[in-house]
């Protein structure tokens, strides 16, 4: 049997998750958080808020790395990511390329370390499995979130 969705009062959500009420209203209006009205009170879906706060928590762990260049080789080694996975993330726009250059005869690709670190955290958090999307709209990195509003 499927679990019943849990809705909480908007005031309770702002206290529990530390989200400003104006931000919460914008998230409801944009459809990122499901809401209902009951007896003049606004209720919001607890699960939706948990996903958003988890995404923000994960990004906050790596935000200091934003715009820091890292090579593909360094990213694969440091974050234990396979080449195919890393190239897929680049092609999907999850990981941004900061610079393409030539180093002698070899191409040099520098990518955003924060994107790689965030993608690795999301993959571990959500559990990567074949055929399952890792980056649902709830877990897109900040640079892609505005495209999916």
C-alpha cells in the first residue's frame, strides 16, 4: 500500500526547515512544492520540502569549489567516477566545462569541480542504478534549476 502524502502547515514548515515564508510561497507558486488549502490555512507537502532542503544541503557542502577548474583525470580519480559517467554528466550539462585547450598534442578539458563534487554526492545519496535517473528535477544542480522552473 502506498504511503499517504504528509502535509504540514506552512508556519510549521518554515520553523522545521528554516525556510523563509516568502521563499516557501514562491516555491509553492512555481509548483516546486505541492500545497493545499484547508480551512483558510495553507498546507505544504513535507516530502517536497525535504527534497529541496536536501539538494541545498548537498550543494552547500561543495559551493566553495564553484568555478574551480579540475581536469577530467583529476575528477575521475578524486571523486571515483567512471569515464563514461563523467562524460554523460558533461553532455547532459550537469557538469560544466570551464575551458578547452591544447596541452601539446593532447586536448585539455577543465571542468567545474563543484559540479563534479555535487554530482558525486547526489549519486551516492540517491543510489545509482541502471535505468534510474540520478538527476530528477529535485536534484538538478543550481545552474540548471532555473531552466526547469
